[in-house]
C-alpha cells in the first residue's frame, strides 16, 4: 500500500511536470516564431465568456466567425476567456479582425487581481472590413486606473446602432517589442514551498519571460500552485522542472484522424468480442482490458478537458455499453442490501469528515443539483469498478486481497493526475471493494462514495486538495 501511494504521487508529479514543460515549450516556440501568445479564434458562442454578450446583443455563429448583433444601440461587452492572466504591459497592442455592418465605437474593459475594473473610452469602429491594431497605452480611461499590467479579466466593449452587427474572426494581443527569451534560468526555486514563495516575492525579473526552474521532487499540487504564483507576476514566464533545458520545438499532437481510427478499431473490437466471446481462450482478461481501455484513455490519457477529446469520449461510452451488455458473464450482484452494508460502507465518510474538521475550511455546499450529480457519477463509477471490473479480477486472481488492491489502483488511476485525490481514492476503494465482496450490494457503496465526494468538495477543495478535477481539467 505504501508503494502504491508513493507511486501515485510520483505519477501525478511527473504528469504535472510534463504539462508545465509542454506549456513553456509551446510559449517559447510561439514567441520565437513571431506569433501572439494570447489570441482568440471566434467561431461559436462558447468561444466567449458565458457563451453570450453582456448587454443588449445577440450572439450567433457565422460562416467566417462570430456575429454579434446589437438590439437597441447600447454598449455591450464580450468577454475573452483567459486560462491564466495576460500581460498587458508587454503585450499592449490589441488586434481585431472581422467586419462591421455600421460605424460605431470600441472600448475595452480589463481588471487586475484585487483591483477595480478599468474601462477605456471607445475609439472609432469603421464600417466594412476590420483589421484594427489598437495601442492600449494610448487609450484614455473613464476613471483613475493603474498603468497597464497583469489582467485577469479582458472584455471588448463595442457600441453599434440598433440592428447593426459585428463579425469577429480573431482577437489577439501583440508585443510592443519582441520579448527577449533567456537561455539560462534566472531563478531556481527551493524544494520548500514556503521558501519558494518567498523567492518569488523578492525576485525582480529583467525580462517579460523569465525562465524559472522548479524542483523535481515537488508534488503535482505544489507544481501547479507555484505555476499559478509565477504566472500571476509574469504571465509569460517559462517553467522547467529539473535541470533538463526546454526544447525549442514542443511536442506535437497526433493528427485527429489517428484518434478517430483508433476509436473506430476499438469499438469494432468491442463488437467482435461481444458477438464471438467463445472464440477467445482468455476471455475474462480480454473483457477486462476492453472495459478499462476506454475510461483510462479518456481520463489517464489526459483527454478530458481538451478540444480533441471526442474519440476518447466515444471509446468511454463504448466501454460502458459493453460492460452493461456483458453483465451475464460475471457473478450476480444486487443494488440494495441490508442496513448493515450501508453502515460498513460509511466508514470512509467518517474519515472524510475527520479530515474536513482537522484540515479543512468553511464548508461550501454544492447545492442539491450538485449532490444529485455526484450521486449519479459515483454510482456509475462504482458500477464500473465493482460491478464489472472486480468480478473479472476475481476470476483472474485467486486471492481476494490482490483483487481488491488491483481494483482500488484502477479506481485511483481514473482520477489521474490529481495526486492527492488519487491517494484518497486508493484508500477508500480498498475499503469499499472489501465491503462489496461481503454482500455484493452496490448502492450503499455508491452513496458512501457520493457523501465522501461532497464532503471533500465542500471542505477540502482549494485547501488540502487543489480541486476534484481530473484528466486535463486538473491543469486548468
């Protein structure tokens, strides 16, 4: 168990370090190639904050971009999504491409951390084709604003006559001067988190893109916490974990067709295994691999939360359908059991409550809708792990405890790369799998799982745990 806990921590740390390296190598290559670090290709409403305009305007997708139509001629705001802060001091040139059916004005709203929003006066927005480059340093403000610096909120503020429309295709922030990219780290952070934070507060970078080295032994949560602190001061900072220097050529994703092909072959394999199970000598092992491939591809493959998660999501759905169809191949189980089964399954809930009381913060309940979603999601996970995976592991492994450890490890991997959450899931699923083996009742375990998740979300998320997000969503 100790080795498993340590291995999960190291796996999460390695994946987080690789993610930071990939982000920095992409930023390095982008600036070297003369491309903007921050740009927004507008094609659908979801490319804007909240998927709509703030004000009296309607947003619709168009063939060449995103069309926003004014309803009554009053100003409206369009929020640009920000994964992290933007550096308006060193990237102060706002470029807007598209077209407008009528002349109007265009202002800007931005806000730094802990400061009031700053709104500029509108500049002339001509009718016809648009390819504007606006120097934000020359815009006057309607209220006293600090100099351009780090911004956590960025909104365009157009004003057009009633029924006139603005077609936006691309918005970007450009650098006033090409930023210098250091070749050697300007700051090497300590492995102690408190000391590293102190180093960041006192360091004065001569570059808009400082190169900062993080310690290789840090946990995934610590790496992301330090990333957030660094990007809060230098949004374009480059990060490397360990001494291996950054590469000037970031890794490239496989073409979309390769994932679609892999998904198609996987689904065909599921269909063949369902139709001809008697042809396979090691049927239980093949069915186990078939059921696990889809979920692990989506979650542990860091696909969920990306723009190219479609094939992995389809594989996940196919695996669930296959597990449901092949239920007759495993030992029967029941949804409900005796009240004693619920009492045994509830022990991890007491442990979660103790963690919240000792290490947590003020409770922030998710509401009844959130509770219902957690219950349904927990039921799906436990049905997959205990109702489909564990019985097949029992046929492959003679002794019960190795099977319990195996299913608990797989359950933890379905929460990759959230290191602390993976460790908690390993411990909790060991107990729940043992409870399931006693009476084969699923719903008590699912209810206990949901209760633990709600407690952890309400009292530990943002503190002892960074969040309850998994896969690529954990890095956001």
